C-alpha cells in the first residue's frame, strides 16, 4: 500500500483554462520578484478608493471579522431574512457595502473558515447545491475553504464545488473546477479594530444576572463589605430590557436592599 502512494504527485490547484508557462532564468529575477510583491499590496489605494475602503484578502489569515463577499465587480452577496441569498445591486465607485451585505468570518482551522450573516445564521450548502444562510451552528456543511493562486481566489464548499453566481443572481456551489465565474473576492474593512459590541455598555455584555452583579459592584457602598444581590426572579429584568428600562429596574431592585449609594 505504501508503494502505491509513492506514485501520487501532489500539485497546486489547477484552474480551468490555466496553462503553465516556462520561465527563463534572469539575473534580475530577485528584483522582479520584489516589484511583483509590491504591486500585489492588498491595500492598494486605488482599489481601496473604488470599494469604499474595503480591501481584498490574499491569504487565509487576512479573512477575519467583518467581511463582504464580492461575486462581481462591486456587487456583494446579500442575505435575506428567509435564509436565501442573492447578489446585491451594483455599487458606484467609492460606495461602501450596505450593512446587510456585511458578514462575520470565523477562522476554524489552518485551511477553513465559517461565514455568519447579520441574521446570526451560518452559510451552508443545500442539497441542490445552492448556498443558503439558515444554520444556527458550525458543522461540516458550514465550513468553507478559501483557495488562493496567482492573485486570484475561489471559495470551496463542503461538497467539493466552488461558489459562483448564476445568470439570475443565484449563489451556487456547482463547479468542481475554479473558472472565471468562480473567481471572487472576500473584502475586509479598513477599520480592522471595529468592536461589534461598542454600542453595549461593558457591564451589560454578559447574561442579565452578570449585568446586575456588575452594577451592584459598581454602585454598592460596601458598608459591610458584602455584595447584596436581589433574590427576585429575573423575569422583570428581561421584560425591562425589551422595553428599554433595564437601568431603572435594576436600580429599583438595589433600592429594596438599600445596597446602592445613590438610592433614596
């Protein structure tokens, strides 16, 4: 069995229509390589300007956080609330992607990522090969492999097919080879350090019980050096959160225990 494996030759990704070219040795090869590397800067200023500051990833480590998937020039995948996907309208040069076109990329391992929509659903592949966004968790069907070669990128799905867009703007994984229709771009925001929870106070980023404890620690007078947490049910806190009166409700609960230095 081991001898059989010796006949297998590993090679790079073969793109449809791609032909290998023979290169002649040149004394200035080192300088040529350096120039080529400089021209492939993912944050090229003209490209950034055309896409509203969203730069294209050129390796797996680039793809993280807030991303958009560009299927055609300045047209991005747009998820729907029913789990289906469509290709969004074309943007003018300099326009930023629409908020609903922004996904979250999550690195799973050294070769694969997961892609989560703004509806909190992960992209996967349906039985007919169409790409959908209906999964609540990451499984084998929700894993995607970005493949890079010669400055181009394709996205391989769990069925061994590459993502593409049909003539009627439907997102599919149907081709076993990466041709021109399968060439896409995953773009990241220039604002690499954007915190998606920036609009939520630090004290409220956990569970409601934890939030109440955080505020008790923040405002309690600590006369007897003991935390005083309300024993009441959390149902009124849940209701207050939906109505926008969470802070008032937590203050009332602390007031009953006389555990807040701002209580009457």
